[in-house]
C-alpha cells in the first residue's frame, strides 16, 4: 500500500463480503421457496426474499466498487485521498441506510414501508431492483455524490491516468443513470423505457467501464506489464462496451410497447455485446501470460482470469443465447433469464470485486501476499463458488428450456404454475448447488483468518 | 516519384494506422453486415412493400452522394501521401477538399431526408422505411463522426503533429473514412438500385 489513506477501502470490502454472504443466505431461502412454497411464510414471503436478494447484490457490489475506487485512485493519482474522514463517514451512512432498508423490507409490509418513508410525496418505489424507499434512494445519491467529490478532488490534485479517467467516467455514469430511478411516469411504456436506463445502462454500460478500470489496475500491479499496453486494451474494451451496450438496451424494448424497429436494433447490437467481454478474457490471459514478474499473490491472478472467463460465459454466451428477438419471443422472463442473470452478475461484478479484494486486502494488512496456506483456502473458495455457480446456471438453463417448451412452445401450452411443478427436480439440484456456493463463501471468508508465513515486503523482493 | 514508391512498399508490408482502429472497423462492419442481412431477409419477406418504397427514393441524389464520398476518399488518400512526402500544405488542401465533399454528402442526404419527411414517410411508415431510415441513418451518423475525425486530423496536420514515419493517427482516421465510403458502396445499390 502506497498511501495510508487507501486503508479506508478496508471497511468497504468487509461490508461488501458481509452483505454478499447475506445475499447468498437469502438466495438459498428463495431456492427452497421455489420447491417448498410456504417455507418461512408468512414471515418472509417469496417476493420479499427476492427483493432482499437482488437489492443486497446491488448494494454489496456498490460497496465493492467504492472500496476498490478508494484503494485504486490514490495509488494511481500518486497522492493521499482528499478526505479519508469523508470516506469513513459515507461508509457508515451507506451501511446504516442499507441495513435499515433491509430491516424495513423484512419488518413491515412493503406498502407500509412506502407509507412511512414518504413515497406519496415522491413515488419511486415498487419497481423491480429499484424497490428502495425514496429516502434510501436520496441517501444513495448523497453518498455517491460525496464519494465522487472525494475521488474527483484526489484526481485533480494528483496524476491523471487513463485508468482513473475510465473509472471516473464509469462512476459518474453510474450516478447519472441512477437519477432515472426518480423518474416514474404514469405511462407504463415510458416507465419501463427509463427503468432500463438504470438497470441495463448500469450493468451493460457504465459498470463495464468500472470493471475494465479495476481489471486494468490489478493487471498492471500483478504482471508488471507496461501501462501503455494495458491502457490500449482498456480503451478498446470500453469503446466496444459502449458501442454495443448503449444500443443493446434495445433488447429490453422488444415487447414493452415500443416501435418494432427496436427488435432489429436490440438484436443486432446486443448480439455484439459478447465482444467486449471476450476481449476482457483475452486481456486478462494475455497480460498474465506475458507477465514480467511473478507476483507472490497468485490467487489475485486467478480471480482476474476467472472474471474474464465467467463474465464472457455468463454475460456474453448466456446473454446471446436469448437476446435475438425471435428467440426472446419464447424465452422472455423464463428461467433462462435467471440462469443468465446469475452467472453474469457473479462472473462480471462479484468476481471483479473479489479480484480487487484479493489483491488489495493483503496490502492493507501489511503484506504483499497472504501465506501459501491462506491462498490455497482462497483458491478453494474460488473453485467452490465458481463451480457451484456454473451448476446453478446449468440447472436453471435446463429448467428454462423445459419451461419454454411446456409453457410456450408446444401445441398444448400449460399454465405457469403447472409447469413450475414439473421443473422441481431442477430447482432441487439448483438448491444443492446453492449450498455448495455457500460453502464456497464460507471457505473464502475463512481464508482471511488462516495464518501462516505471509509474504512480506522483505521476502517479496527476493 | 522516388519517395512515393518507397511509401508503397512500406505500406504494403504494414497495417495502415493503429490496430485498435482496425478492431473498431471490424466491429462496425460486423454491425452493418448484420443490418444488411436483416434488410435483405426482410426484403425477401415483403417484396411488394420494398419495391414500392424503393421506387420513391431519389436515386439521382444517391448517385451524387456516391460520387461525393468516392471523391472525398480519393482526396484523403492524397492527403496521407502528401504528409508522408512531407508536403504539409498539400495535405491540408487535400483534407479540406475531402471534408467539403463529405459535407456535400451530409447536405444532400439531409435534403433527401427532408423530402421524405415532408412526403409523410418516417421510421414507422412500413417495414421498408423502417430499414431505410435505420440503415441510412446509421451511415449518416458515421459520416458525421468521420467528418469530425477528419477535421481533427486536419488541425493536427496544420499543427505539424504528423511527421514522415509518424502518421499512424492520420492513417487510422483515413482508414475509418474509407470504411464509411465502402459501406455506402454496399448501401447505395442495396437500397436504391436493386429492384
């Protein structure tokens, strides 16, 4: 760690891992509710568990992005963070707002939560992934503004690099797109159009910039490859991400009441969306193959390569599978979507945060890399989580294919719930894979507590 | 003619411009190829609608535009050669002519759009117009981007930022401009001429 202020990233990373674990616990709850419909009913109904599961994902990834930025920006800019105190204040505000929101979801009916948080004054609630009370949304805006101010001031007084510029464009984009969550038009078509400006332009637009910047930073650190080479890759990846991703929004405009031409635009541009993810894989592998030093933190390199591969498979391949309008006509909103969502989020965004944590955490704990034993635990965590996620995706895909067939494609289509009953075997298998994933999370967390001779500054130099 | 010959042999061995630009061009061509295919298959499905729509297009303006883009590309080729031969003023002159031809395209295409819109045709008129406006509109935006890039390299040539042996940026932009030209050479017969 070059600057002491980078240490503010630590609480962010710890919170991210904590909330991630909670997300998985709710995921398992949901997995059981798919097959045992009244499990935990009426305390935690399916819709609430689902809301907590997806909202926690967004929140913990945001914690991860913030932690990653607080770690990365001072080092890149070659100055101390503008205000570590502000970063810590914002951390506690964000964490308490997140926890209060989740408690709100669980403790009172959603309608009551809307009432007590003043949703009547500025109605923004009730939309998938953006279920947060308006007050929480305002809180998020305040926290993100403070965060951007802090980073912006740091970059202004320090060195400006391509990585920090790309990261900032991504983060500013994240903030700007989120503002559309406050726009809640009466017209349902307009509502959906702009809802996707948050949801799609986040994950298939600006978040890819953040991913690229973090990946580039970690690769520079662990491979020692020239910055110029890494920057050129980064430029190409983000250009592709934006070219394909922005118009790719059209793949959400197929059936919501928008004009026909979106079926063409959406299909074509989203069919190209795997390109930036494929380039990301090539980027990670070729940089690590051409590395100019053997960094003792092996597991960080594993996470970086894993991010490339899993993001390409989950976002690229599984996304392409159902993105063409004629295919999507049948698969829309089935378990195929769930399969894609799971692997894409894990591969792209969960794994990039863990890549950064894997690289930065040992540094913040005063070592270059963890002990071989701790690293091997982390590697086990990596494989347990990753293989489990592959299995979850495959089982959900199988469920999805069967669902499409029984519910939509045959001459005698069956109703939703009748079909769901016939998918039970896949849901049980998915649940088992979910338990495997939780075991992976446990192993991963345990790796932070494994002792052994860490690689310090002195023996790293040797 | 000696320097020119040296340039030819040099260029034949090396990719003009930056590899990143070629990747970008590859992606652009892929997107357009997909659009062309969708256009073609849609035309096969609705031959009457397409025949009717195509007969309304102004192929004279289309032809003029083809000539404008081809001439513009020619002057860009000359400009690159001039920079490589260290004839900066010539290069600026050629680039300005190239930009003028590009602008002529934009003006003519705008007039054509204006005529279509005034006649009541739009993106949602029917399946032919949907593709006509999508395809040509996309291309139109690429011409505008190309013109911005050409203006930028003209300023850089004027500031003497490119020297013999250091013309990668200029070549990248030139390659992009040729791509815009080539796309139109497919688009024009496909949309205007093939009946």
